[in-house]
C-alpha cells in the first residue's frame, strides 16, 4: 500500500481516474454497475497511468436521487476488494460517514467528500480516527438539487466574487474539519468546479485564480472532467458539435494548465489523455523554476 504522505506530497501532478458505480452519473452512468466491469475499468485506468482510482457509488449530478447507505457501500466494497490486491491507491467519493468507515476498513486510503464535511458531521470524525487523506471540497448544494431551471442557480450567487467567496468558505470548512480532529497534514482541498457553479463565469475565475488555492499550503485537486462549463467554453469558442471526445480534449487542456500551476491532482474520466497533458504541464512548471 502506498505511503500516505508520499501520495499527498508527490511533487508532480497526479491523475485520479473516475470510477462511477452508479446508474445516473452524467457521462457514464450504468456502465460500471456490474462488479466485474467496475474492477476491469479500474485496472484499465491504472494501466493507462492513473495514480489514484476515485470510486463513487452515488451520483452528485443536479437532481440526483440518493441511494441507500447499504447499496452505496455494497457497490464500493466489490471494487475495493478487487483493486486493493492490484496495488491500487483508492479514493472513495462519499458524503456518508458509515460508507467512509466501511471503505477505509477495507483498505481505501483517501476519502473524497464533495460536501467538505458539511453534509454528514460525523464524517470528519471518521477520518480523524483513521490514517487516511481527506479531500475537502467546496459545495453549497449538498445534494439539495435545483429549485429553478438552472441547476445550482439558488446556490451560485457570490457576493464578493466567486474566487474570494469560494476560497474563504473552503478555508472555513478546513478549519471545521481540523476542529473535528483531522490532521492538517492529511487534508487536500478542492474548489469544486461545477458544484454550485453552473456557468463559465463561475468556473473560469477559479481556474485562472488557482494560485489562490495552492497558496494556502494545501494540495489542490481539480475536478473539471466533462463538466457542463467545459462544453460551454467550447461553445463560446465557436464549436458547434461538442461530443464526448471534444470534452475530453478540453479536459486534457485544463489538466495541462492545472499541472503547470501546481495542482496536486486532476480528476478525470479519460486517464490516458490527461496523463500526457499533466506530463507536459509538469515539465513546463519545472522548467520555469530554473
């Protein structure tokens, strides 16, 4: 099993491959529900360069219905048990303390909490009781869904500007999980692209202002893969046919730029494309330091 501090302090941008074991995730829902197919997809991502596999069994797309805790843990359990013997570094995408505890006991090393400790107040305590890494993400919605025609429209008003508000709110979340007992040396932060941030105008400032997050001293995860704002960026650039291949090309471009600006990791569906992209971004960053 990889040593946790070496994962957190990798010195290069890591690639986190997305393994959604869900019916309704926005781009690959239903593809990996079968335990054998889920494990095979995880192995395929590892073979193409994934440093971490992020396993999620509940969709967080706007309007998604919650699955039971038992079903969520059962889906995760099969993938974890299949991939741990392969030497995988596993991240568990959950907002539930019971699921986090079960996955950690099976050998997972990272908890990726999109609510950043806000949805289940016991989750930070579970992390504090285990030797694992904890990704604290910014999101105001916490699976509340949308109350208007635009997803997350009711949680995407930023009084002081999106960059300042997201950074400040995220750091308050970090303070709260530290107060719950989480070791600061185990924390990774994520500005939560697309979460309570439906438009280009919400997400581009966070990417352009990535230094505001890396400057906190915490490693930063960027999760841009195939998000709605990526398609909107392409549409604004004049693309009239935006398929998954084009989304993955744009995702890889953001991966390269994120690496160049010092992101700890990028969370992506197409591992091979972003693995090459972060290699270029890392090289660019390293050269600029000479």
